[in-house]
C-alpha cells in the first residue's frame, strides 16, 4: 500500500502563531540511547492574533513524552493529544503561563542527522530547517523568537566539552564523574538556530578586538589530533569579522564565537548563533591535506556563516518562504568578501560559472521555482541554487540599479528597522526603495517569477548618421506552475568598443552615459539609439554579468575574438571566449571542418597567455572550455552524452596541439620554489599550471602523462597532487589507475582525502563508470550513512561524469536510483539531493529517456516514500 501524497504548504496560508514563546530554559542530560530534555517555556497570547480559547499546538517528531505540566500542574492524558508530528494542549490560560515538558530522544539511532545526533562519538545538532522538533516540543518555525538558557549535563570522561549558543553561564562537577555547563543567549532567536555540541574534542583559541574595543574569545573545536589543521580557518574567521565591520558596519555582539567541525553533516555548515557547526571539510586544512580550492572554500564558507550573524540571526525570516532573505543576501555578502580579499574579476567569473552549472539547469527544468517560492512539500528541498545563487544575483542587481552608496544606505535601514525581527522579502526591498527613491515594485517580479530570461540583442550601425541602434527583447519560457511570464527590469551594463580596442563615449539619445554605462530593459522589447558613434562598434553587453540572463547576440567569430583580446570588462573577455568555445564544440559535434577556426581561437588564447599584465587566475579561466552540461543544454533535445564529450575532447585536443609550446612554457615556469601559501598570487599561479596540464594531456598524451606522473612522484602539496591526478583521470590510461591506487595507499587514513579519492573515481572518463561506482560502494572505506562519502561517489557520478551517469545502457540511472531507495529510509535529505541529478533527463535521446523514466518511476512506486524524495522525483517525472 502506497503512502498518501504529502500535502503542500502555501505562502498565501501564512498565519502568525496564537501563542508566543518569550523564553525557553532547557536542561539536557545527554545519553546515546535516551537523552532527557526538560524544557520550560514562557508563553503568552500573541497580540497580533487574539486567542479565543484556542488550543496550543507545538511541533514534535520522534519524541517520547515523559511528563508535562502547565503552571506547575501535571497534565493528564485527557488534557492533551499527541500525533506523529505534534502535541496539542486543549486548554491553556489567556494570561502568560509556563509549560514544563520532559521528553526523551535517541541521538545514536538518528541517522537522518537532523535534530540531536551523534557523529563519531560527538553529540551534535542540526536544527535548520525543522530539526528542533526532534529535540523537544516547540513552535518550530522562524517567526517565534525566544531567549534561550541551556544547561547541559554529561559524563566528563566522554564529554569534557559542553557547548551551546550564547555566552558561558557557569559550569561545575556533579559527582559520579558527571559535570554540567550552562549557556545563556541574550538575543532572541528561532529554534532553528539552537545548537549543542558535546564530546571529547580538541580546540584552538584566539581573540578578536571589535571596532568598539571589546575582546571576543574565538574557539575552533575539532576531533583530537586535528588541531594543527585549524589555523587557516581561524585566520579566515578573523578576516570575516574585520571585513563585516568595515564593509557593513556590523560588529559581533557576543563575548565568544565558537566553531565545531564534525565529519557527519548533511550540509556544508550552519550559522547557529555564536556556535557555528561545520562539515569538517570546510575547516581542516594543511598544505599536504587540502588543495587551493579547499582553502578558498574554507575562507568563503566561514565568512558566509559568520555574516549570517546579522543577515539571518539578528534578522531572521518570518517563514521559510523568505529563505532567500537570509541565504541570497548572505551569499552576496560572502561573494563581496572574497572579491575584496582576492581578485574581483576572477571571483565574478567563478560565481557565474557556478550559477550556470547549478542554477540555470534548475531554472530551465522541472525543478524550476521562484527565488521566493509560493509553495513547498518539504522545506529541505528548497535549499537550492535558485534561493542561494540567484537570490544573490537579485541583491547584486539592486545594487547595480540604485548604486553602491544607496545600497549601503538601504542595508543600514534594514539593520536598524528589523534588528531582532523575523522579516520578509518585502521588508528588505522596501529598504532599497526608501534609500534610493526608486519604485522597486517592478523589480519584485524577480522574486516571484521562475525561469531564466533570454535577452536577444539586434544591432544596426548607420555610418551616414553615425548612430548605433540596439534592440533588446526579453523572453522567459514557461515553467512549472507559471505558463505566463511578465517582463522584468533587466539592467544591462554595456560598452561600445571601437576599432582601437577602447570604449567609445556613450550618447544615448542625447543623454551622456560615459560615467554610468548602464541601460535598463523594462519592456518586452525596446530600442536604444546611440548617437555620435564615429565607427562601427563591437557591442559588449551584460558586462560584469549585470543580470542573470541568457544573452543572445549574433556576433561574428571575428567580433568574439576581438572582444577576447580587447574588452576592458574582464567578465566579457571571458564570456566572448566561452561563446566562441561553445560554438566550436557544437560545430565539432556536427562534424564540421574546424582547422582555421581552431587556429584563430588558439591565436587569441596565445595572446592572452603571453600578456604579463593579466592575472594568472584569469588566464586559467580563459583556458577553460564550457562544461558538457552547458553544451548539452545548448543542443537542447535528443542529446547524446557520449557525443558531447567526444566533441569537447576533440576541441581540447586540437587546442592542446596548437598551444603546445606555450603550455609547456607555463608548466616549466610555474614550478613551486618555496613553501606553499594559499595567497592569491600562489593560488593563481597554480590554477594556470594545472589548466595548462589538462590541455597538455589532450594535445600530446605521452608528454602530458609524463608531466603528470612526474608531479605525482614528488608532489609539493595536495594542490599539486590533486591538480595532476585530476587532470590524469580525464583520459583512459593504465597510468591513471595505478596513480589512483597510490593516492589511496598514501592517504587512506585521512577521511577527507578518501572522499577526494572516491570523487576522482566517480568522475573518471571512459566506459563502465556506473560499474566502477557500484564496485566502490562495496569498498571497506565506503559508508552509505556518511553524507560526504555519498556526495563524493554517487554525487560525483551525477554531477561530475555526465556520460557515465547518462550512459545509454541506463546503468548510471540504476545505480543512483538504487542508492536513493536505500537512503530514503535513513537519510531522506541526502536521498533527495541525489535525486536532483535526474532533473535534465528529458533533454537526452529516446533510449536514455526511457531508461531514466523507468528508474524514476521505480522510486515513486516505493510504498513509504519520504516527502523529501517524493517532492523531487514527482516533479521531475511530471515535467
């Protein structure tokens, strides 16, 4: 018998709670099998919603109720009702009252890793979005903000460290080997920000002096023996605190800030007030265990979670439909942080690559939803690229439209007006309007309309009149639940590049735009006339990726190569190269002769690589061809995943041969000569080094393999090891299998490096990818209850190996579907994330579509399918 279809929750049905919780006191006695939680709640009627003898309904899941008392009176079974997900007390006073509830939960058996669970003997919590209800009965929703006092009790030998939110409030021995610690959070917060960590942990400590002169105690807690891997995380934390003071005037507000790293975590990290909990892959780093990407990710993710202290904690979301209010805004803030610390141009390109790889496919497929969705079945499924990355783009567009000064003023308004509140997107956008004097109502459509707009540009130059007409038209395809689309305000930063490579002055119908080269498309179709244009220009549109759109400009190959060499906007130099590279790969797939085109493209790249004025990291990006998923999306239908890889590899091979001398020169001149440092110049140099190696492997396999093996024989750092091995796995050779074996033998005691090893295997080029992954699932190091391991191996197949996942025999689909079915009963969040890998199944050829649908329907046929997986798979199948 199949479970009933889960019900959707709708934004339009939002209502405040009848009873508010002003304060909560928790007394938690930790035990692996049955942790006892005694909560005291101080409640009162909500003045915004007058109670008329309404019952009190609290959320709760997988709890054992021990006792309950209202104002000191023990309640009987007739006074309340318990279901699988709630506790209802039939009659409560209208005046303020106190509710004492004692429950028990089992952290050791909690494989879903939400609520209170155990990770390698460490007690840990993850309460976002709705995990607190697995700890005690409560209003588990973000608009109920209470002050928390927490007392934790445990055996000292097993749990010498006892942490929670806020400031320390006391600690002591209890006899019989037990001890306690109290934590007091002076700031009201929703339950999803509650955190607890207890166990035998090592720690490193430092201090930070705030701009008002207060000393904040900083601590990072990790498994014993890993203390030496925390220095970069600590430096990143202090850099984040300083940047937020300078960039946004935000000072940290507690006496201490603690981070804990655990190995079993569904997400990357969590911003719990004063006690951030991290997946340890985003904390632990040494040159011999972490590569450049790890160092950059640690820096950025620590910043992201710290910035949530104001954009997420002090000001939180009224409801989960407003998730982009904290996540999109905080992603924008962490992007700005990295841009200021490293290269702004390179960071912008990297962010757009991520957006196109993760969010554009979501926006163009069955899982498309607005940045602020109007409904959901399972909120955990809406921690999506659309909410995060596209949400950040909306913040950036508003900054572009109103200017940096007005945007900063708007942010000040936001902090002043809504501190301590659960706010809405409307509150945030109103601050933008008030700071700028601009009507932001049209812009709000970006939050409510799904899909990526396509902007089609047509150009006409009149040499006699010296005018340049630019006609822009926007189109957005229908998305699930939204068949009709309305025009959006689309800012377009632009330049008209003259024959000398310099930007021409912009005279838009007599309005000079020299100091503000920005136009705005507000209708479905508009024409902009530029006067006094002395020569035919080359159009550079959507500079800096000023709007998250698909841009269609019928530029000639010559114009694309010209912009690659001359555009003063770094993003559009890269974009011109990507556009030309995509056209070459598509032409290769069609069997066209490309010798002259490849030569011209290689010459443009040669000029860029030889330019000492350019950042090495930018050069590395210019060497990167569009990814296979982007090529498949450009083809659109009846895609053969194998043919896409063959075409892309063919272009890489031709470019590798054409650029051979330059690539070898880069390889020789970029060897490490001193100690490893994760600073921007070193990171950039190494990025170019291993981008060159990848082309070398395709241009001359023997020389490329020899170079990779020489690097692997005596790697200077983990960046060197991963750079060489990551290039080597992209080709089928006996040497790569031996190199993978050596990597495992060398690093099998380090779980983070074993994750890398699994991911390398999953992404290895060649036939039989699904069989390789299935074989590795039986490896002693693989554990299906560890999210990082599942993401590395199974996720590595779905996202890192398109031909392997989309193999014509359907084996990739079968292996992933089997894993989803296994995980659904133990960790449905991870299972649902794997299921999103099927989102583009309809673009492939008929053989692949039939295989994918078979396995998707097999998942849907499960009699007790979780709401997490049901929501994702049903939407994919119904598309």
